[in-house]
């Protein structure tokens, strides 16, 4: 078993570096939803919300974080072509760390069950393009446009297809109790808006015929296996 303090120490470094550039930051993934199960090598994932990509000083952000960002991503973000990009590195503690830069527009899209555009320079289709419905069926929505140095994928918070509501990683990250680092009540309010919008959408689509559907089914199986019992109960009773 590891010490989540190591991951949160790194998270605080990120927050300090982004203090002048971000309106909110939060931790998602296993470090957030099950800190008791964190191991030495558990990946740290931090989402930091930047008010406006077009006016952001990414050069200053690079200096503040002490890390080089993808120049193609910076160009696309500054020109308004993308809403999300990320950088990854090994922290001093030896664990993988991902910092996800998300525009405020993209964050609002997630909370209003819409989509956003994310740049990646990695080959293949990101697993984060997968969506899962409330019965546990999974499909890949790999819509993308080619861009210099990579591709721009459309990522979905929620989408209705084949008569079902399907949730993507942006939505499940909020469902699985993210840890707020900065942004306080204003950020929590956006999460509350997401929960209300999702509940309303489910009731509108399924009405009283909700037998066999559950938000637990929307969570990728590898995460459900590690999910704390309290969180699982919360998702099971989300529609009560």
C-alpha cells in the first residue's frame, strides 16, 4: 500500500504553478475516489480549468510548471481549435502524472452533458473516446480530425444513441467523487449542475421504465472492481 500524500504533494505543486492561470483544479481517478487503495505507483490525474484558451499565456504556464508543453497543442488551443490537451510525466515519487488543461467552455460542456475537442499526439484511438450506457454496453465514438502533430478527437460527456444514454470519461470522472483542490464552492456548483442535468436526462429518456439500468453500469469494469462500497451505493441510488 502506498501513501496518497505523495500524489497530493505533487498535485499541490501543480496547483501552485497554475495559481495565476486556472480558475479551478481537481483530482480524478483512483487517487480521488479511493485514497485508501493508493499505491506508490498509482497514477495522479489533475484537471485544471483555464478560463479562456485563446487568451491564456501558455509560455508563462510552462515556466510556472517547469514543464514543456506540446507546441502543436498550444497553437491549436490558442487558435480555438481544441478545448482540452494534456501533458504527462514521471513525478519524483516515480508515479505517472497527467495534467489535463481544460477550457472553461469545455468544463461547462461536460456539466451540460455535451462534448469537447481534445488534442492528442498519441497513436490509436484514446480509451477516453469510449462511452458506456446504463445497461453496461460499450462502444467507441472515435470521431476525429487530423491536425499538425496529431489528431483532434471529440469526447462526449453524455450522448443519446440507439434509444439509450451513453456516458463518457468526462462524466464518469465527476460521478466518481473528484477531489477539489481549488475553485471551492464555485467548482462544486458546476458538479451539482452536472448531477441535476444527468438525473433530468435519465428521467426524461427512461421515465419509470428504469429496470436494469444503473450508473454503476456506466463505470468501466476495471474501476468498478476497485470502487469503495460507499461510492457504489451512492451510484446505485443516484436515481432514488
